[in-house]
C-alpha cells in the first residue's frame, strides 16, 4: 500500500507539483506504523492535503493491476537484495525471524490483491488513529489556522 501510494499518487503531487525534494509513504510491519513524509517541502500544508487525498485515491479504486504489480516489484527489490556473507543469520539473531517466517512474509506480499489494499486503507488509514508533526523553519500565524499548535523545539 505504501509503495503504491508513494509511486502513483504522492510522488506526482508532492515532488512534481508541490516542488518538495521528495515525499511518500512507508510502513513498518514490526511496529504496525504507517507514515507519510516529505522533506524540503515548501508547501507542507498542501502536502498534508495530498496525504489525505492519497487515501481517497486508493478507496476510489483508480489504480490498475499493473500498478499493484509494480508496487510489489518495488518491495521485492528491497526484500530480495543479496545478503552479504557477514550478515547471514543476522535477521534470525536480531529479530528471531527464521528463513521460514521470512519466506511466508514473501508469499503474503506476493498474494496481496486490490481488495486487500482497499480493506487496509479503509480500516487503518481512513478510520485509524492519526498524529501529525511538521518540523521546519519558523512560521507565522498567518499561514496556519487556529487548529494548529505551534511550538518551538529549539530556541
């Protein structure tokens, strides 16, 4: 889901139209956290809107089967990268993920269907818990409405 949203919706909206250096979505299966991000973004409020719009885009089912396949290939590019000889066994030692568990994870990625993406987006993104943080240069109250709480982290 993160790979699909990033490549097919967020990159064009945030990077190409919004002029940020980059942005997208990530998910961490270990923690269960799904995150949206951008960096060096001159239009962060528009980017926050794009994050919301990306969820609606998935729910509107406007992506192709080829888009899903390309997202899976992007994931497998990282998942199936060669393991250095010195790193063999490291995954099992650090996180108790055996080769069998890892293979099951690969099979689950491969079996993801359109309906799965829409179900997850509905349950966890549309109806899930949301937290927003924007870190950047000092701004004036003129650019933000009263719903924002602006705090200086370093001063």
